């Protein structure tokens, strides 16, 4: 696992940060809007947003004296690709297991006597 991918997973492992990401899926928000919707204090939200920003999950856009946060879709594309690599590995293993079981079923069983 690469360091950036690990940073993304660690950032998303916190319940408050995951709640922030869920809010930002609906559209860009300011720190104050996020704090109000999650009933968290603004410094706490700012700290979580800094972690999400460091992990390249959110991007900040200064607008006057406000800072607007939105998700970075490319990070989620990378996360999806990474998780799909596990799906491919499991599928390949299942195909090998299926081939092995098919081969084993086609072989005559040794040491088994008929009751006839």
C-alpha cells in the first residue's frame, strides 16, 4: 500500500471526518456550515478538514473571508481502483479454486469400494 493511500484510509477512519465527507457529497460547504450541521465546534471541524485536506480528500477554495470546502473526486477514483484490486484477486482465486474442484471431481476416487 502506498503512503498516500494509507493516509486516505486513516483520514476516513474517523467517524467525524467520514460524516464531513458525507456532507460534502451533497456539495461545497464552509467550516461554519459543517460545524452547524454536525453539532461540532468550529476549531474541531477545522482540524478534521486539515486532516482531510492533507490526505487530498477535500480541497479548499478561499472566497472573501470564507473558506469553501469540497471533495476531490480523483481521490475517490483512486480509492475505488485500489479496492477493486482486491476484488480482482478474490475473483482470480475463486476461479482457480473452481478449476481445482472441477478437476478433483473428475478424478476417480481411490480406495472407495462399492456396496455391490
